[in-house]
């Protein structure tokens, strides 16, 4: 048995197998995703999903699926699995095994035929390669491949129409075609000569069950231009290529082998996390960015900076960390970053993202010890952020007379708890928020630390008075001796005492304003009311606004998102705070939390960690199947544990 493997009994059980999804990226924005039985259950599933800058810069599903048929003695055995109204195309009955090491591999058995399918995306190229091998057969065997095309934005669905282009052009060992004029050509080729039969047709009412559950339109029509057909001998392999550029067929076998050899084996928990971490890194157009999550998220400032240390530094990839910092630094405007996406029209209404950027710089310095070059390369950006927050920038983000940061405008949610329903924030948090001010203090003290190292006396003289002033105001504003924890936010009318995880940052960050007793009390309340085996709840179950199950349509899910839902990414910050207080006596709990996530490697997004979990036991998985900060903070937690044990 492989580390992540599913057998016949599991695969033919649709309730089980349809809940297991794979995700693979090319590290340049393109990805492939589906269920382990190759039945697409989301509009975001497909074999080749590419960002198309010339259309809208977003991801587009080009090759939705590739259906295989085995033909022996004039009998056809269809291996595809697809949901139509009231019925499944039942190819899963032939499945015998699914393995992920080093790439997704399916094995089918049809009578005396054993047939293997292996899939990979070529690194930093918009190309999917699928290798088919006839492992065993007792009579002549022919394979037929039907490509199902979508050619649409991944957030939309396709309907049969008269505008589709049914033409094709010959390419080496295949064809090129595109459904609509503004799209690039999709090249479909094979490593050996095959017969292509042009037979354009629509397949109607393909159903995506996960979209139906989420309250979205869930039926789509897919276009099949024709099919490829070829004989295959026992022991013989052939490679199918789907690409935005023409491939050299004679080189496909060598290319496939070369790509496999580059892969880190998915043979243990940590290697799976490292593999997953690399998939979020996007190198495109001479920039390096981070995808917040798969399959539907894009680049996001806050997520990038929170994820950066775990995705790169914790696994020894300082070069990529710097490349991300370099690309991100170009995007600062008025002390702010884009909240989601990097287009001019994308909003920059994230009050904490710039402070997380400084935290990411801080982590980079602590990993590399390169104070001098960091100040040289990023000091001006750090100073710009602090100055804009001090003097004031957009969205009413400004340091007030009490030296704390106030942020917020009506109708906006500027913190990471940013869900909005019907134009209103679910958790408004306008005013002085606990984590933004914890980050504010940490940012200034770190900046002074590095300025002292490089002898920037001018900066030191400008900012040295603020830490003590901020600390005094923070304790007066947020701390309660009676409640023994920190307020979540404070506005002109009240202090909000909802028990949320945001206060943990005041104890976990490298520079804390809390004394040891206060750190322990904060950590205790978070542990007692918010800690679960899958991360921290976003709201205490004792609160009347708590929602323990994340389900329903988009409005219902958004209302639940930060009202009790569990977030794995918070686990590393809790662990840092907990180890500061409990030291050696606390390490067993932290190791237990880390190792407890190993079960999730074969759940939902296999080989990765999902976005969120229900607040109520048994903490069912939810949200995106692979989330950057979930994976990143577990890798950073592994680094924290290793360093702690090394030093104690």
C-alpha cells in the first residue's frame, strides 16, 4: 500500500470516493483538479485550467475531461464517470486502485484487461500529460479518447450554443482547436501516431453535485469535437498532451519521465505538506506570487504574507521567499496592498495585510539573519507603511491620539474576518481591533530592532517613543482584569468581549505587550473555548451568535464563516503562545495537534489541508480543498516544534 491509496471497495462507493479530490498546479497559475475517480463534481474541476491574461486574467476551464473507452472484440467498455440528471455514467465499476505517489494514478480492470492512467502537469508550462499503459490484455485492444471541452471562466458554466467553432486544424500527431475566437488554441496530441475522427457534438446537462450543495447553478453542456483512437499492445504506453502550445510528440515520453523525477515523493505527512506548499507558488510574467487556495481563490495580499514563512522559509526555500517579497513590494500604494487579485480595479481594503507584510519580513530576517540587505531592499516599504498608518490612509485607517490604529468605514470589513452579506459585514469590527494593534506594536518594535542593527539613527529617533505609549494604551483599551482576556475590538460606543482567536496574536507575536500572566490567561481562554483538533474556532460556542455547522447557500455559509467555523492556520500562533508559557510541559500537546492533522491528508483534498472545518464535533471538513495558509502554518508549526526540541 502507498501512503495515500484507495482500493476498489472505496472507489466504487460513490458517497466515499466523490468526497475525495485531487489538486495539481504547474507553479505558474495553471491547475488540474477533480475527484479521485475522475468524476467532476465542481465547475472548478478540469484537466487543464489556465489563467488567460488576454481575456480577463482569470482562470479558464479548457479541457474539462478526457473520457476513455476500451474496445475489445467489438465490445466497448466506457471508463468515464459523469453525473447526468438521475444517473451516473458508471465507469467507476472498473476501478481497482488510486495512488498519489508520485502522481495521481488510476488502475482499471475490464475482464482480462488491466489499464493504467497517470496524470501530471508540466512545471511552469500550460500543459497536462496523461500516460496510458496497457498493463495486461489477452486479445487485441483499442483505446478511444473523447476530449470534453468547456472554454469558459472557471466561475461560470457553459451552455450549448451556435457560436461554438467546430473547426480544427492538424498538428503533429493530433489537432488544435478552440471553441471561441478570443481563446488560444488547445493542442491535443499523442506521443505516437493516432487516428483522429472529427465528430463535433454537445453533451447536455452534466451535473456538478458540489455546486448544487452550495446553492449555485450546477448543470453544464460540454462540447466534444471528436475522438482519438489507437491500438495498444500489452506493456505499451502512450502519452496524451493537452497544451496551449504545440508539443514535440517524440519528446513526450522523455518529458513525462523527467517531470516525474522532479517530484517530491508523497510518502509521508511532511512530504505531502511540502508538495502542497509548492503548488501555491505562482511564477508568471517575471513575478512570484501565492495563490490563496484551490480551486477558486486567487492571489491575496493578507494570505500571501501569512503563508509566506511556512510555504518557503520553513522548508529552506529562502530564494522563493525573497522573490515573493520582491513582487509584493511593488504593489504597495498608500501603505496598502490589494486584498484579492492584482488588477487595477481590485480593492485594497485590508487593514492588516500591510502589517502581516512586516511580520513576513520579520520572519525572513529571523530565518536568514540578513538584517543589512533586508533594510536596504525593504526598509523604504516598511517605513512607508508605518508612516501611512501613523498619518492616515484610505478606509479611515489611522493612528489616533492614543497611538493605537483605528480602522473601518460603514459597510466594510477590513480585517481577516471579512465576510459580507447583503452589503453588511457579518463581523463589522470597526474601530480599534486587537490583532491589528498587536501587529502594529510588533511592526514598530521590529523596525526599531533592525534599524538599530544597521545604525539608522534617524528612524530610531522618529519612532523610539511609540512602543511604550502603544503598550500603555493597548492594555488600558483591551485588557480586563475582571474577564481576564482581551476585547476583540473597541469602538466609540463599546468594547466587544466576544471570545475570538484574534487575541492570540497579542501573545504569539515576537514582540508582545502582555506580561507573562496576561499571556497565560489569554492562552487559557483560547484553549478552553476555541481550540479543536483542527485549529481554532472563530467564535466561542458560549456566544449566542455561534454557528457550529458551515453549510447552506452562499449567504448562509458567509454568515457562519467567522461565527464558529474552525481555521487550521491559527494553530501555529496558538502553539507559539502556548510554548512561551508552558515550555517543555507544553510540547506534547503541540506535537499532538500537529500530528493530528495527518489524518486529513487523505480527506477532502488528498495530499493537502483544507480551508476550514465545522466548529461542532466531529469537525467536518469544508471550504476550499487546499488552502495556502492552512498548509503553510502546519509547516511552520513543524519548524517551531523541531527548533523547540533542538533548544530544550
